[in-house]
C-alpha cells in the first residue's frame, strides 16, 4: 500500500490551496484518512481526520478554514485549505488506517509529505 500526496506549493497569505492523497495497492477497507503536519524541529500534529462513520475532527488552529473530504471510489482524501497564513507553513502528511484483506488487522500508513509554504 502506498499513499501519494500532491498539491503542496507556495501560496500567498490569505490564499487557498488544495492537497490530495490517493491510497493505492491492495486495499480492502479504509477506516480513516486524514492529514498531519510538521514544522522543522516540531512534532507531527493532526490537522484533519475523516473516520468512516464518525464526525470529522479538526485541530483548533484550522477549524473554519480547512475542510477534509474523501472520495471512497478513488481511495482519495482531499484537504481544502483557505485563508492560509504563515503559521500554516509545514510539511503535510497524508495518513490512513486500513485493511488490505478481510482477515488482516488494520495498519497505519503514511504518505511522503508535501510542503506547503505560505508567504506573508
């Protein structure tokens, strides 16, 4: 299983940006998909997580500005970011917990990260 993220880049403060992440490989069931972010020297922190059958969760710092959504037909999760500010500058990592077969346990997977830079 691989998670491939895309959509990062340089954006001006106040602008929007959309990240995408597609899970590929042998996938039976996805329990959750979402996004974390990490700044240099900092810890990786959750940004937005969409769990099947449960309310989506957002970090307080992005509530009202970021929206996460999933396309289950494509095994893809999106992060729509608006009103970006320099504090949102970080490497964004896609995250998923899924099963590859009905018999397997659920395992966590990470994407390679995509850099988002917000200029002031």
